[in-house]
């Protein structure tokens, strides 16, 4: 009898407790429903502006949501000195309910829908007296900010360099970040943030260059962001590698390691702004580091390696074998034109400009040629690109290039293109020096058969006496046909 009475009392207490809890929740929900969050919009805008140093405005509605509990706002904008740098279609914040009743705001997740961010690089880029950092320092906000989840959908990022007038546009960005931690919100956010997650971008565009379907796993810690592995579609091929950005110091350091097998040469030339010369497939490998330095040109901080190779390529401009054979009668051939095949990689938009013989030959004969093997390998140190192995082979000939490209001063330095024989000796060669835009092309230097009977006889006699030796111009990987 006593047990039954105790059971009834326990049930009554449980019902009352559940009912009380339900009434509290219903009261909180009713209060939230009756509570007009939009009446606090001016105060929220002012607080956000003070915290960021930007002019923040919320043009759309703000709403409280349940299951999960949170706050949303539509049509947000942020401007710096009257110039809009951020627009946001919708912002969603996940909040903890109980702390909010105690007037304590704890954000658990953040969702950004269709943000458009414009970053402008100018002389004040690294200025510690920027508005955001000044405001934060004045307010003494020395505290940690953490977020379990941060998501971004359909974002657009526009990066503008005011000095060079270059613009890079990232379209349809998707981010999924977790365990976001900002150790000190009063200091540089880039150097104090840590997180991990994934990154997707449908298109990256810079002038003629377009990169599609960029995918990567991200990790950030104390100013260093890594993308590893990194995949992308570029130049008609599928690239794989990794990249990193180190902003932990005074100057940024950017690194990329990339391999693109089976790229399309025509696509590469178009992207680099070069004339269509070669068709076919090839392989590209690059391992480059760019270090930003004060008061120095950006290219002076470039170091690394670059290589481009291909087999069984189509030469659209002319039949090289026939053009070289016809040289003795035409005396019009400009050998340095062939250097464009090797230079198109490291220089991009810079190509060697000859006397237009190729175009005249192509229009007259209407023929195409073939390149059996092409190699262009370069070592870059402090903005100076040195040719390590640059050569091509046709059915009957082999052409090689040596010298350096000064990417800082934009000049050719000791660049020489030569037609070489089976021993790697130059049969004839031609040099190019001076600025990229207006180079000086040296006279064609005939070494043997094209130098006249007496010179030819002298060379042959000299080789016979010296055991058929010569000054080897090329000893790389491209074999003589």
C-alpha cells in the first residue's frame, strides 16, 4: 500500500516537473515569438561597425528560429570609407538557448549564403593602424572566439591589386570549416586563426587564364594556410598538388607544387596570351615559391623549378624541316623565333618576335610541321630564370636554347638559340638580348656548312686534327633524330 502511494506521488511530481518545464519552454518560445529582434537592428549594426571598423548595415529582416535555435539576417553589407567590400545574401547563426536567457551570447555555428567579398591590395595593406585593428585595440577585446562550424555557399571573391591593376575573381566558392578558433580577436585575425575543413571553387579567372573545379582540404594554424591535397582543371588537363600561404611574418610567402599531365598546348598558349603555335598534349610540372618583399618588385621573390614537355606535337606555323632546308636559298629565316617554344612557359605573355618569316612561309607553302619531342626545363632564383634543358627535335633537326631570362628587369640575358648536330655542336646559332618588349636580335652565326667553302673546310680540318671535337652547345635529354 505504501509502495503504491509512493509510486503515485512520484508520478505526480514527474508530471508537475515536466509540465513546469514545458511551461517554461512555451513561455520562452512565446516571448521569443513576441520579441521583435528587428527593433534592436540599429544597435546591432552599431556594435558590428565598432567591432570591425567598417560601416555595417542590415537591409533585410532579422528572425529568430527554433530547432535548431538561432538568429538569421538578410541582405547585409559592409563598407570601408564608402566603398563596399562585402555583401551577404543571408547570415545564419546557431546559438545556445540557455545562455541567451542569461544575456550571454554563445555562437555555435555560422552559415554565409552568397557572400561577395572584394579585397583591395594597396600601400596600406600591412598597416597596423587599420580601422578594424584600432577599434579592437581601443575596446581592449583580449578574448578568444571559437566556432564549431562555419559554412559558406555560393561565394564570390574579387582580389584587386591597385599597383599592377590585376584582378583575380573566384566564383561559386563553397567552404566547410570546423573547430574555428581565434585566439585573440584584438590582434591580426589571419595570424591568430586556426581551423580545418574543405574548399571548393568552380572557377578562378585572371585575364585569359581560367582554372575550374578547384578542390582542396584546408588547414590553418597561426597564419599558415595549407591546401593539401589540391586538385584543379587547367590548360585542358587535371592538375594535382598542394599549396600554402604563410602570413605569419611581416611578408607573405606563397608556395605551390603542381603536376598537370596531358595538358592541351593550344589551351596553355591561349591562357598565357601567346600566339597559337603548337598543338597536342604535354606534361607540366611546377614547384614555385613567391616571397613578398618591401620596396622590391614582386618577381624578385620568385624561386623554384618549372618544366614543360610533350611528344608528337603539331607545329601550326610551318614545316620546320623544310624551312631549315630552304634557309640557304632564302636567307630570311630568323632562328630566334624558335625560342618562343621554350620561353612560352616561364614568361607567359612574352614571346620572341622575329621578322615574320614564319607567317610568310606558312602563307606561301600552306604546310604544317611536327615536333617529335619538346622539353623546356627552367630553374628560377630570385626572379632569374635559367634554361636547364630546352630543346626540340623534328624528323631531321634538333634545336636548343641556352641563357637566362631576367623576370625582374624583364630582359633577355645571354639567350642563344642554335641548330645542333648529333654531337650537340651548334651548326648555326643566333642570340637575343635586351628588353622583352623590344629585344635586339643578333646576326645569324654560321658555324659550319652555311659559312662558305673556306670556313667549312677550316672547320672540318680543325675537327680532324682535334679528333672531331667541338664546343658542345647542348647535352640535354632530347636526342638527335
